[in-house]
């Protein structure tokens, strides 16, 4: 292992700090691609081939810790969860076969291209409505918060259209989603965990109330489809359906919100790419893939070694907990030449790991890409002169997995 002046690149590494991580990740890939991080107790892996191999070997590297809180809930928080009847478990990401295979087969049959395509006109309308609001907010020519007005709410409205959830509940579910992300992948203090625990109880109750409503009055939506399949004999329990909704109601919008905020900043920081998209909308599909590689929302994922295993020439002990920095893998020069550069014509952009790999590949990847493409096209048509606000520098919430900006400040410029 190489060092700089005798200092390992991992010294002082804080995996929760996602403000400017890419230079450090690049150092890891070059000099310390697999190392043990004592403060968290995780083995950190940063190269593409190593991470892909771990994803692909689910028998050795279990996903059982994928939803494990990075910092255990304090005693008061645990009491709130227990007293509130919170028994949520992962829908799919932390499950392993055969349960994962069985549940995914049921969920995938009613959460796929047919249903996504059916709401495409509604997605167009949702995006247009929020861009109207952005335009109104920017009428005075000053900076506006694209994150708050567009990126944060749009994916929720899209997902809740699929779920049959009223628009009036969007703020509440977004709040629950933020708390879910903090509980699992952040490093909250005891005091910060208390309101999160209350939100999780309310979130779990909301899901069960929704299932009760759909059981009594089915609709044309995802929860109703799951309950219908269950009634027809599909091998899935009510608690497992609730678990699927618990995961989908979070991942189905939080990840896309974050991606929208991140890719807008990537476009504004790369004017040549932005100009190319404005000149030729046909470049948008591959541009979306490249931005998923370059500025994804999910930058880290976890696995647990069931047995001793060798990865990248390093022996990981049985029971080792592994943090895969997928955000680093996506810029690995060995896979993506000039990986630190955004290139919307990159011919292998779609081989990024932002949706995972193997049996746990993201169930809603097509929906996320559809939403991103629609928003990018409408932005190019309506706000071709948009720029980041002068002096704006993004800041990100502390998290080990989701790279979530606190704001995205833009100036709209002259309209099209």
C-alpha cells in the first residue's frame, strides 16, 4: 500500500461527510482500495470490480445489514418504537433468497414498465406544474431554490400517483422519508433520534391504514394490486406487503429527488453538456445514464460476509461488515476512462452501479430514469439560460448512503 508522507488516505476519513468526497475516493482507489475503518467497524471498498463482485455474490455477501441503523437507536427511542407497534422490516433490499425471490416476483409483477408507462402523461403534468411554480418564484430575477420547489416534491407526487395516495399527504410522507433516511444511514445523537422514532411509528401506522383502506375499497394502484394478488393466492403475507410499501414509499421518491437535485448541478457545472442537450434532446437518455454514474443519489451500500472471503486480494473475515462506496466505483478509471469527467456521450455509462447489481437491482429503475428524462427535457425547453446562483456551493446532509443536498439555488435567466 502506498502512502503520502507516511499517512494512509483513510486517516481521518469520515464516511458520513459527503460534501466533497470525490478526491478522497479517488485516493482510495489508487492507494488503499480496501481497508478497515475502525470508527464504524466497516471494511470500506472503493473499486468498481471489487464492488460488482460483492454485489454479484449474494451467497457470501448477505444484504442482511443493508437497512441496519449505523448508530443503534437509544433506549428512549426503542421504547417509542416498541410502544408504537413499529415492526417494519425491509421490503427487498435487506432480504435474501428464498424470501427475496418470492417477494420480488410478486412486487415486480405490478410495479413495472406497464404501470409506469400508464402514468407518463401525469408525470409530464406534474413536472410542468412544478416548473410553473419555479418560474413564478423566479419572476424577480433573484435566486430560487430548485431543490425545494421542484426536485424535492416532484418524485413524491409521481410515486404517490402510483400508490393512490392523495397529494395532501405528500408533505407528511416526505417528512417520514427524511426521518427514515436519518434513522438508518446517518449518525444521529440520542436527542435527534427521538423525533425520528415518533415519525417511524406514524409512518408504519400510515402504511397499515392505507392497506386497510385499499382492502375495503380497492383502486388502480400498487397497494391494491398487491392485495389483489394476495387474495388470488400469491405467496406474500400482509406484513411483507407492508414491508414492500415501507421501502417503496421511501426509495421510490427520496432517491429520485436527490438525483434530480444532483444532476441539475452537474449540468450547470458542465455548460458544454447542457448546450448539447438543449441542441439535441435525443442525447437525453444517455445523458441520464451518465449523470447517474457521475452524480448519483446513492453513493454507498452495505453487505455482511457470511464466511471468510477474498476480495481484491484482501481477506475479509467471516462476519465482516462491508461498506461499498458505489459513488467511487462509478468513477473508477479502470471502468470509466476519465471517470472524474462528465461525458454525456460515454458509451458505457449505463454500466454504473447506481441501481446496484445482481439480485437486488433497483425495482424502480425505469421509473427513475423516465422522471429524470422528462424533467431534463422540460428544463431545456423552458429554462435554457438557467445557471447556478452566483456563489452557490452545495452542502450535503450527513449520511453514509444518500448524498442529499440541503438546497440547490439557481437563477432562471431569460426564458425560452
